[in-house]
């Protein structure tokens, strides 16, 4: 059984690359968020700096992207809040089994995010536009949900795989 895990472990660099891309996207969105907010606030008090009317909507959209994509990143790092008070008292295999069950629940949520989020993006978002930017579709306001769902599915598959590996591969005490 460990041989199959060694074979599957070869795709770990692909997961690392997806993680780095999502992390880079979050960093860029944060920088854009800070710059636009700074410009908007400075524009209210300094006469030669413009205060664009679109700044609030773009900042909120960037924050929506960062929030849901950060949740996907937390899945990869296993950094979500969870109840672990009794984990040290329960058998290790039971804890791993419970982790797998919870990961399947989050995987189901991610699939719902993709399906329902895409439906909302296309059916609701594409019909409207930003108030301050009529040429930009509201699709982009709803799109973070299915995008994060895709990232969550990718990282949940890896998390489930890692739990299965922990379950079946006997760790050597070093």
C-alpha cells in the first residue's frame, strides 16, 4: 500500500503550484485593496488626488475574493478552527476517520459553492452592472464563490489523500 502513496506523492508539486498561485492572487488583491483605499481616503482630503466613485465597489469585490480564497488556503494548511480537545484521548485511527468525514463535508460544501456560485454569477451577476461602472458586469462580484469552490475542491482532495495516507501508512518512530 505505501508504494501507491509514493506514486501519488509525485503530483504534490502541482498542489504546491496551485497554492502559490492562489496565495499570490490574495497578496495582489490585498495590495490593490490598500492602494485604492489609500487613494480614496487621500482624495477626500487632498485636492489634487482624485477620489474615484468606483473605489468602494472595487475594494469590496477585492475583499470578497480575498476572504473566500483565503478559506481555501486555510484548508491546504489545515488551519481552520476545529475542535481538538479530545483528540489526544481518542484512538489515532478514530481521529483520522473523523477528519476524513469532516473533509468530505467541506468537499460537499465546495461543490455546492461551485454549482450555486456559478449559477448566481451567470444568472444574476451577468444581468446587472456595477453602479459606478456600468460597463463592468456584476458577474465579477459573484465569481469569487465558484472560484474559491474550485480551489477548495483541489485542496480538500489533497487533505483527504493526506488523511488516508496517515491512516494506511504506518509511521516509523524516529
